């Protein structure tokens, strides 16, 4: 019985039906047929064959839930529309998209679920977006076969070998011919029947040439695409697949549902999809599997029933959609907070701070919260009735973790968590510690309440309060207010645009390490240096990230080779250096970056700090002073300004900070 039978009673309800739209290109909708047929009994559905992007706009306005069938340019466009923030956005990734540019271009913040058809696609996708699990919530829903359409016909060994699908490089067609050649040498009755089409003229020419050279004209039967594949499979004994990679293989599954024995090339991750007993690596192994007496039609069908039936697929999709409806309730809380705050940039603020979190869901899952205690934390009143709660933990294993961006609305007593925390199995612990801070009485000063529970740290703060107040912006402490954190984020977000995964990056000084931890999302090789050993110890403990090397270093005498780095980031240190050490600082920058490499530096804009007197700044600079010094060492410089929490091109007299990108 198909899943749609289950929905009949539900479809009679008078509750408003949600609207679900499917976006897909012409000719790529064949995997949607069963899904739409079943869901149309519970949802108002539309399938839009997209010919221009305006059709996406119209469909998104109509729908509550938007399903993009492929991770292609359609989801790239849809994810970047304003409506995407208001709608539930789903994207399904089948296989080939992992090897295209499109996943990198999707605005994943607006995608609620990325649906994979098999688990290993996550590994392939992470090769070009290594932190994809942090960017979007990923779920695997396996493909499904309509078992009613493909009736079991018990059969036995024979001589008819079937191939179903396109013929292209990835399908490895020469292996098909080599196998059938070997079989024909054993018995002339073996034949290869092909239901499909060529996608390459060269492959077609080569295929025909090899058939002739191997004398297989009477043993390879090319029959083209079949409208009724179930009927075509009626007299076949084996389904043969020679691909070098698949995410599934409907042709294989449909044949197995009919009771046909599978013989499948052992491509990478194939044993994640198929049982090892159906796989082969060599021509001889394939011939052996086809020639042997072992044959069990019921077993082949049962494998599909247990793993890839359309009913299992629809159960998973139904649970997904039900969960998404719960997620909409969470969004209502965010909407209420945003509307009551009357702040247009609320969503943007949350997005930026979530993006700045360096941890993955697995980091929260693997942390031992049961033995943890709060070391320090803060509550910050952002708008009326709403607080930002952040804190640091240390457990009995002496491991530390920073918890950022927990929003709490007093009136509705509701927490809004970053997605990376919300999907962690340990989120209840994280909420529990936030409640602990809420229940701990303290004094608010300028909208911030600070907590310190570690005696040694409190003694150091008392002793060096001026330094903490001006210089030691420890994440999740009262010394790192939201506004300051946003300004820091903007600098690092700007710097990240010059970085790719192969860039070797130096940050010096790195302070408490949160900037380097963010940059490590974009580069596979980050050196983070600071002259203060305690800063490095803190960063190592809180951000144990494998692609960061933490070390002590002096920016005026760096312990690195010449031409070692593609990017050197050095924020807010210029003003701390004595005039006689600036020369060494900039000479070292020129020395350690490669030709064509970039030195990205920032410093406060003296022109906007007339009434600000930071006792730890030796000298602050106007733009002209800053420019005159840098141009002694670099000829190619671009200048930027930070204004209204944004980095803008050029120099603005009202900017908080000046940024220079110097190319060697």
C-alpha cells in the first residue's frame, strides 16, 4: 500500500492546508512524482518547471514551504530573496551538485534543511564547504521505489544482463563491455540489454568501435529509453552497474524490486548504499557473480523493501515537514522579540553572531557538560525585556567551552538558540546553565551584569581592572559587549573574503583567539600568535581546532620564514607599538608574506576619538598619518572604513576604524 492511502483520512480534515511548492528545471522532475502524489493529499502542492527566476518569486509568494529539488542555480537565487527569511526553504541534493559551484553560492542562512539522499554526500560536500554542517541543518532521506509498481517475479540464473541509465564517462561503459565480453567467451548465449541513451558523441563512437572490435554485435542490444521499465525488465536475469560513483541508482533498485540479481561495481562509498555481497571490483568478480548458481529473488526485493521503499521515504519526509512546523513556532518567538524591540537589524545581529561561533554541533555533543561549571559569564540587556546571555564553562577534564548568543525574552520566558546549539543533544544543559545565570542575583551596570566564579580570575580582574576594562575583551564576559563584538566580527568577516581553503594565514597578535577560530573556517592552515602567553593558553583551551597552530610571538621579530604566508591579519596593534618599533613591525610583515600576498591591518581613527583616552594606546593615527607610514613599505594599498558596524570601501572621516589591505 502506498503512503497516500494513509493520508486519505487526514485529507478530509477542515484544518487549513499548508502550501508546498516544488521548484525544478525541465526534465529533472522524475524523482518528484511519488513525493508530490503522496504529499498532495495533505498539502496544497504546486510543481513549477522554472524557465525564468520570476517564476520562483511567484511560487515563493504563494507557498508556506518551498522545496528546491536540486542544489543548483534555482536555490542559489531563491535563498537570496527577502521572502526566504519568511518561508520554510528546503533543498535536496542528489549527487552531481557536490562537484559544482552552486553549493558555495547558496545563502545557507535562509535554508532550513538540506536533504541528502545518502550520508556520504556530506563528506563530498565538505570538500568544498568544510563547515557545511555549521551553515545548514542537514538530514539524510533515502530515495524510495514504488513497490506496487515493480511486482516481484521470481526468477533464476539466466543469460540476459540488463543495464539501465545514461551512458557517459561516470557510468564507466567500457567496463560493461569488458564484462559481457568475458561472459560471451564462457557462453555465447549471454547478452547485454541497454535501456538508456548516450550523453557524449565521443563515448557513443568509442562504444560502437569497441563492440565491433570485441565481436559483440550479436551480444549487445541497445534499446534506448523505455517508458515502461518494469515491463522491459520482465525477462532479465541480472542488473549490471559499472559506475565510478552513484548516490543511489534507481535502475538497480527497481530491478531488485522485480527480483533481479544486482551486480554492482564497488565505487567509493558503495557499501553505504548496497550490501557487500552485491559488489565487485574486477571483471572476473563480476563474471563470477553472474555465473554462479546462487540466486534469490525474494532476498533482492526484501533488501529494497527494508531500505528503499517509497513508504520509508515518505515517512521520513512527513516527519521532516512536521518538525519544520515546530520550527515555525520558534520563529514566531524570534518575530515577537524583533517586533517588540523595534530594531530592524535584529535578524542581522543574530545572524552575524551565530556566524562568529567557531564550534560545530559535534563539539557541543562531545563536551562533558555534566561535570562542568560556569567560570564566568554575562547578561546584557539589549532591548526592553530581552537579554543576551553568554558564559564560559570548565569541566572536570579541565576542558573549556564558550557558549555564545543565547537570547532570552523575559515576558514570554523563551530562549532562542543558535541552530548549532539547538540541534545538539546537549542543548538542555546549555539552557540549564543560562537559567543558572538568570537565577543568580547581580548588579547591572550600563545594561551589563558580569559573573566571575573562579577565584583566581576574580583576583586578577581586581588587580588589573583597568587593563580588563580597556584591553581584555574576553569572549562571553562583561568586557565583551555586543556592540564591540559586532565591530570585531565585521573586521574578521571582511578579512575572510581574501582567504580560501588553501591560503596559509597568520594572525598576529591573535588575542584570546576568537578571530583565528573564525578564520579557521575558511583556511586549512592558520598560525595564531600573541606575545602574551596567557592569551595563547586560553585560546588553546577554548578553541582546540585542528587547523590552528597557537604560539607565542612578537610582531616585531616573527619566528617565521620569508615568503611564508598568503595572508597576514594584524588588527588593532598599530596603536600599541612604540614609534621606534613600528619600522620592525612593518618590515617583518613584508618579509613573511609571499609576493602577491596581503597584509590586512586595522587601527582606530584618531579623528573620531577626540574625547577618548585609552591609557594603553601609545599613539593613535589619523588617516593621513596611517597612510604615510604604510606607503613606505607597500606600494599597492586599498583603504576601507568601519562605519555603522559595516566595512565600506574608501576612507570616511566619521569611521570608527581604518583598515588597509596591503599587497606585496
